C-alpha cells in the first residue's frame, strides 16, 4: 500500500489555490517564529542596517589585522570589518586629494599621518593609538657581522653607519617614502652630534648613504628571503619585524640585527578613525580599536613579529641574531626636526619633486639658430633635464598659454610621479606637445595655479620646486594682475617648507626683471639663455643653488 500512496506534491496540486495559500502562510509563519526564537535564544538582534567598517592598513600589518578582524567576527552585532592592504604613501596621497579611502587607517608610522596632513588632509588626526610597534635596526649580512665581532660582541650603529665607518656598504630605503629610512637618517645625525663631527664629515656620510638609496617596493618588504640585499649593500636599514620575518623564511643568508645606541624613532603602527567615517561607522571604528588593544590581538601581532606598543618583544629564535630584551619605544621627533634632516638629505642626494610648466604660446614657434623652433628646443631641454634626475625624483608637466583648457590657461599632460615609473611617458608626453597658434603667454594664472598645487603636495626629503620654461612675459589681460599675483605668492610662503620657483627663459623676448620679481618672493632664480644647448649647465646650476648640506639647511 505504501507504494501506491500519492506523492505529497501531487496531492497539493489537486487542492484549491486557497488551500495552497493557507498552507504556505502557515509554513511561513512557523519558519519566522522558529527564526525569532533562535535569535532571541542566542541574543542576536535583528539588523535593520548592516554596517561595513572599511579599514585600510599598511601591507606589513594588514594580514595580522585581518586575522584579528576574523577572530572577532560577530562580536559587534550588525558590523562587518573589511581589511584592505594599501601602501601608506598611496593612502596619504588620496586623503590629501579628498578621496574616500575607508573609515579607519593603520599606517606603519605617525610619519604618514603627518605626511597626509602636510599635503592638505588637515582633518586626519595628527596622532593615532599605537596597536603594535617595531624598532628600526640595521640588517647586517652575517659575513660582515662576524667581521665586526659578532657574536662575541653586539653590533652597534657607530661602526656601521657612523661618520667613521668605511668598510661596509649601507643601503637605505628612500627616506622620503619610508619611515625606516627616516629613522636611519636621524640615527646618523644623532651619532654625528655625539661625536661633534663637522658639517663636511656629516655630508660625506650622507653622500655615502645616497649611493645605495633604493625605492622600497610598495607592496612588500625591502628584505626578500634568499636574495641579495637591495641597493647593492651588505647592510640595510630595516625594522626588527622585517628581519625576524626574513630569517624565518630564508633558507640561507640570515641577517643579524644591529640595534642603535642612540635614539632612533620606531614604527609605532598608529590606528586612526578617518574624518569621513560618520555615525555608526565611526562608532564601529572606535569599537574595533578596543579589539586591537586586547591581549588576544597582541598575541596575533606578536605572531607576525611585532612588539607591543610598550616595547615587549615577540618570541625570537635563540641564535643571537636578534635581541629579545624589552625596550622603550622611541617616538617620532617633532616635525621641525624631521623636516630639517630630510631637507639636508635632499641637498646631498639631489632627489627632487618638480612641477614643470612649458610655454606653448604662439611665439614658441619662432625658429632657433640650431634648427627647429623654441618649443622644440624647450622640449629637448626638458628631456635632458629629466635625464639628470634620479629615478626616485618626481616630475610632472603642465603646458600653458591662454585658454588652453576651456577658460584655463594651463593643462596637465603628465601627473607628478616618480621618474623611475614614467621615463617613457615623459618622452611620449613631450612628443605630443604643440604650439597654440596666436596663443598668448598666460604667465600669472598658470604659475600661480602650479605653485598652489606644488604647495599642497610639498614633500619632505626632496628639493621641491616649480620650474617654468618660457620665452616671454605675461600677455593675458584677463588675469589676476601683477600686484595681486605677487601678494598671493607671498601669502603662500612657508619658511620651513621651501618651494622656490625657477624660470628658464629662452630667447630675446624675456623680461628678466619681471621674472626676478616673482623668484624674489619664492627664493628661486632666473636663468636666461638664447642658446638652449646650454640647458644641461642650467639644470645643474639650479639644483646646486637650491640644495644645501647640513647644518646650513636649518632655516
């Protein structure tokens, strides 16, 4: 009989629609009641609105942060935490441009909070809450370490980085883009001050470091297991965490950490809730910070090689390559001190951030004795000038005349970026530049716009300047006017953040006095030539005049 029983679906199909609807309603109500009972029993509220907390973090800490977030999933009802690994330099730049990067930020160092604020993100907190830390050390090739007396005696910075050190090749991550590089420079300065070394001796040491300066990879550590140290070096400024991670993954070539005997700022891994976070997202950001300060979170961070915010170390191998003693974290010094040492550094190694304006007014079509036009000569000069700069220097290009972009007298053709990433783009962009027939020289509005942009993106550790290549004077009647232009330039001056404007004038139509009035306000210079072939000498002269050696850089 059981085999002849109709299937449930067939029985229901012969019932009326009313019966079917009633049955479905009963099932729905029963299911809802069951879910409500389960939720009440578990204490889980019904979420009217789910909050997604977006946390951007430096790649070095993001995996640990994500692990903490996953371990605490569900601890904040109706809140999910999404961790995204992003280079701190990129986040700082996007915050300065008012981009929506997330609700909270965890960079490697307070250095990046200051960098974002200096670039215009004034609402970003100047300080955060440190959730972990790691000291800056010198990662030493084991052969060099043994030659220096290790393991019988501890390595020190004076013998490796000091002004009297001669037998090692020290690699430095670019201090303008890496807080470990900043720490190494501050350490070198402190050692020099202790020994009362002369400015010339300090300059010689910094030049030696500049020879092996490298741009750190944005996504990864500067120390790669089973590969040579970057910068053709046998000693590299890095963090304790990076050395610990390197040695754990390296089959051979493990490194020895030299700890500084002078105050060198640590990476303090500060957590901040960003100003764009509002309402429940802001509350969730604060609550997540509480989770990051628990003992469970500290254990996670320790598992990734970080110390606690108070300096208590993680577990370390007992091979003497690292020192597991508890240390007091050293904070980043005042911005004035950091700017001073970075300005001195920029003078030694000629790393620059240059926003270049090229005149494309009608007069730039005039021929020059060597052949071609003034614009051709100018573009050739720009290419040669770019070739003089280091890969980690930054260069951007605007063109200007009158009404080049709608009512604007200027247009960006290449954004300011590291030259190593865009040398080919520089050549291609310059090749596309053409004269604007009958175009005048919109000098005031264009240079003022460029100066404001360069001021907003002023970068410590580089020679920051605005370079204008033109063949004439202002010819735009619909402009800000000379008096107001000079007054606004004067208002934009910041003595501790020098931003000179350099003019390279081509041809006989230049008015040097007008250009000198502009450069007098900004601390720049005017170079005039009727033979653009001399541009290489002009570039060298400009950089030499604008760079300086410590302690003369202290303003």
